C-alpha cells in the first residue's frame, strides 16, 4: 500500500469510523481498561453481541481495580451467554495481576502485555497500538481478509498467515498504528465484508489486486473444511419443592466455573426424557438430552429457585436445556 493509499484509508476512517462504546473520540486518549475489556469480549464474538455486556461490565466495574476486587462467581454470571468462558476467568485473573503487580495500570508494551493472563498475540498488539500508541502489527479476521484481498494472496489459510503478517507489518505506520489498525478493522467489518464486499465505495479500490482480478470473495483462500465431530450427552433436571439442582462445573474444561445442570445422574429417581438440544462449540457439535424428575427427599447440593432460574447465569446450552425443563414442568402440572 502506498502512502497515498494509507492516507485515503485514514481519511475514510476519520469520517466513517464506527462509533463504538469502547472507542475514544478524536483527540481523547483511549482508556486501556476499556480497550482491553472490549478486545477480550470481541474475541470470536460480534460487536452487536458485545455492546450490552460491555455497558453492563463498565457500569458495574468501572475500572480495573473494581474488577480485580469482584467476586469471580459474579463476573461469571454477568458473562453468561457470551460464550468462551475461559475468557471470563482470565479476565478476573488479569485484572488482579494488573491491580496487584502493576499498581492498577496496564503495562504499555506488547511484550509485557503478553505476559498477562488471557492476552495473546493479537490482543497484546491491539492494546499496545490502540491504548498506548505503540507501533504494533494488529491482525484480526478483518485485517486478514482485507490484506489477503489487497495482495490477492493465493496461498490458503492458515499457511497464508506468514505472508499476511509480513504484508501488514510493511503497511503499518510508525506513528498512528492504533488508528491504522482500527481503520483496517472497520474497513473489513463494513466494506470489505466476507460476502459481497462494497468495492464501489472502498478507499483502497485503486490499490486492490483482488478487485482488479474481478473476484475478491475468493480471498482469503480457505482450506478444505474438516467435518466437526458430534458428541452426545445427558443433562439432569432434578426438582424438589420449587427448586432445581445445579452444579458448578470444574474450573478447567468445557464451560469451566459456570453454574449448570448436572451431567451425571444426581439421584435415584423416575427420570423422564424431555427431548434434546443441539449446540455447536468450536471443535465439536453436541446433542444433549434432558432427563427430568422430581424427588421428595433432596440430595445435598446447590438448589436454585426455579422461578429465578433466569438469574442463575447459565451458559447458553444449559439455559436452553432449562427451558426444556420448564416446559416439562408445565406439562406435568397440566397433566396432574
Ligand atoms: S476494493 Fe473491494 S476487495 Fe479490495 S479492499 Fe476494497 S472492498 Fe476489499
């Protein structure tokens, strides 16, 4: 990209950038806490899904010190529904390291940021560039797409990543790397979209190899898709006196640390099959069947009032299973 092209991109960004709650206005300094929080939330999650969570988190925990002092279970509950729950546990761990070891201020270099829990290569670069104005090479899925189209990179992903990184590095300016990264991300999110990119209004069109070839959607070239394995399991809805039995899942592993329905039979009971829920995780698809029962003598455990089940902060899979449990309950009440 020539200096001219970069200039056109930045001019376009100055006028058309997305107004996002975590973004500083022109002339304001970005708040590293808000940049960090938004970047963690945005991993594998859309801007639209993140916005209400970001608003709630920053209202409840306005700075890193407040989040460091938060009860982890409370944070997990607020995170419920956003997915990839290891992020929430790392969020608290990271806030505590920043508060405890760095005097409540995020370190400003990529290398030091990389040492914090839950901060990987992309996030360290994004925070260093956006919050601290450091030169850093920031590559998310949007940047990957824009760069692979600009240069019509024919190598399939993931092998293409080395070339994409080298190209992005060469494009990144010494000053204003944060604006440049955000401009590339915005272009990818709003104009150079995965399908039907709006090349007609794109500031980079004169410089874009894929546009000149005539088929930009071809890039980035994807590897052949591997089939996602399917697993099955059973969850248990056990009721006693208006309460349902919940468990806290082990800290490590799938949906770690979250409240959930038990996935091993918690009691001897007359179990009824109440249907199944399909859910897709990153590496596999899961079909989970729900078994429901009521008991007179309740086993030890975490019994949650059924009428307040919506406040338990169940992750999406278990929230959907709980809806099935509620439907079973209503049907049983009508039949009685
Ligand atoms: S011209 Fe089209 S393909 Fe090229 S960067 Fe712009 S939107 Fe993307």
